[in-house]
């Protein structure tokens, strides 16, 4: 028989506001149920007085989450399940780091004209710190972990504070498993679909009109990777997005464009390579070759860093688990995921 290790904590949320409490708890207390299910605690309340029962660590996390969310209600913004999900993740990271991480996070706010961007996990904080300290930075991890968004925020901050003279956003124009065929319009219109996520982040941080003016003046340049050949980029902030779809030659070409006073951020997801079969990803090779070189940083993200819809984290974890279960049953694979069984068949065909 094991002893009951449950504890109870009582907190009073001030000021006592019926509207803010209703926002915090959600319809039929759905937000409280979400916190309970996530942390394995029991939450009861009467007015602004809350009682949280469960294991000590879970109770502390739930208490911190409720206090944090109640502060958020002061802005008048309506909370929703996704906001609760993000707050739970943020609280867990802060508690894991014994509040030191929380202090670091507050000092790592990225200031942009339209908003302030806050890293939400320890990996995101390390990523922002690395970008501020190093000339070349790699951000590697699954979709939704904030790799590109944080890089764009750091770039906008550097541009507005005049630490750099221009901002370049670059992507390889590789189709993601679909044949797009002929696209009408001039060259800019043809490549726009590939670069739309970068535009969206810029508009959010600088505003539509300001981004348009800066693009007209060539202060901001959004371009396909092929346009970087032959250039030397000084006093610039350069972001190479979707770098898993670069070839080894393209990655080397890009990295050797970096000039004096410049910062480069290379982001990518090694699990979503859309290169033709047999073509090795430049991101994977760069991670193997450049790791440990002074002045170059590598930040790795995982499913716990996902800041999109709460189901995205579960999707990433499910795919990771599926890959782990099946890797031993598959034929030996190379870095592009090509089975050696295929090459053996080819050899037999030529015999």
C-alpha cells in the first residue's frame, strides 16, 4: 500500500472580476477541465478562490498556469483552448528551469514595431540567444516550433534598430510533393507561393504598407535561393527557410555568401525533404560537417516546442513514434531514406 502524496493549494485571483473569471474558466469550466486533464489535478473554485489538488509538481504547474492566464484576461482578449495549451507548455518549461528560465524569457522579448515576440520554450530561448551571439545559426526541428517566425522577428528587430542595413528572406523553390506546372505572371508572381509564409510574418511584425515600401527600396528582399549565387552579403540579416530542400552544393553556395556584419539563420525540418530521390539534403550534410565550428550554432527543436494548434504537437509525436516502431523492420536506408533493397534490385537487373 502506497501513501497518498496528494497536496492541495489554495489561491485567490485578484482583482475579483466576474467577467475575467468567466473568461479564465471558459464555457462550463472547459478551460479548467483542460488544465485538469493535462496535468492530472482536480480544480474546484468558488468565485475567485481556487483549490487545486494533486501531486505537488502538477499542483504547482496548475497554480502557475491559472495565475498566468488570469493576468492575460486583463487585456480583454478571449481565451480559447489553444491559448490554454500554449500556457500549459510555457508554464511547464518555466517550472523545469526553476524560474530562471522565466527570467531569461522576459529578457529575450523580441521587439518589433507591431508586437513583441516572446520565446515560449527553453529551446526557443536558446535559439534566440544563439541568433544574437553567432553569425551563422541553424534551427532544425518539426513544423510549428517557431523556427522561421522567431528568425523573422530577430531580423526585423535588427533592421529596425539599424544593426543591419537590409533583410533577405530566401527559400529554395522546391515543390512539396505536388507538380505545380506553369504559373502565370512575372518572375516575382511565380515565386510568391513559395515565399508566402515569410511575407505573412513580415506583415504581422511591420504592417502591410511598411513592408511594401521596404521591398520597393530593396531594404527587404524576398528571393529564391538561386538568386544568391555570385553575391556577397554585407551588413545584412539573411534567413534561409526550408533548407532541408537545398542540395549540398546549394547549401555551400549560400553559406559562402555571408559577408561582414551579417547574420544568417538557416531553418529546416529534416523529416520533410522534398528533393528528388537520390539527392542528399544540404541541411543534413551541413549539420554533420559544421557542428562544433566556433561562430556557428545549432538549435534543435522537438514536438514539445510546437506552438501551433494543440493537435499539431500530437501529430508530430505520432509520426515520430511510428518512425521509431518501423525503422527496425525496414531495409537499411541511407540519408535520403532510399532503401538498399532498391539498389540491389537494380544491380540484379544489370547482371
